[in-house]
C-alpha cells in the first residue's frame, strides 16, 4: 500500500507520528507536508496529496491541518477525490464504509494524537461496503 500525506504547521507532530506508524506497518509514504512549525499554506500540501490520489499514484491520502477544514476543502476540489473531515473513529469508519473516502482529513487542534492514530488505523482497515452506496458514490463526481 502507498499513502500520500500532507500537513501544515499545525499538523507536523501528528504527521510525524502517523508516518512512523504507517512505516512500521510496511506502508510506503509520500510526504508532501512540512516538518517544521513555521506557518505554511495548507493548499501547498493538500493539492499534491489529492493529485496523487486522483491519478492512482497512491492508494489513499491523509491531510492534517489545524481544523481539518481547509485541507479537506482543497483536496475535494480534485475529481475522483472523496476527502472526509473526521473527528472520531466512528465517523472515519462510516466515511470509508458508506462514502468510499480516499482521503482522511484530520483536525490536529481538535483531536488528541492517540485518537488521530486510531482514526488512521480505522481508515486503513475499513472497507467500502458497496451495494446501495455505490450509486451514491457515482453521483459525487461532476462530469
């Protein structure tokens, strides 16, 4: 599995912990985020993550910013990207099961790091249910 990850200055600590967890599971990670705490602009990392997901270069994407909103809005500008702003593992599971989310957006300033790691694990291990949800997914992308 290959995952693209990006973060702004608010998500650096979370990104570093997530990358460590992913690599410990043998997952290849492409890091588009900052490794520092100096202010950066979230679109500069969210667009490359979304482009990799949309093109199929990676299987999934993860973006982390302060509220999760800016990165989520940015990634969802890309066709074939279904980014979900999640704040607990239950919402994360539903985003995968019902919406076939392929990008997880995390609000670093509003969730604890252990919770974020649990949400990433849920995101990776929850399959799309298909069935009645499939027709809804087909209606998301604009042509």
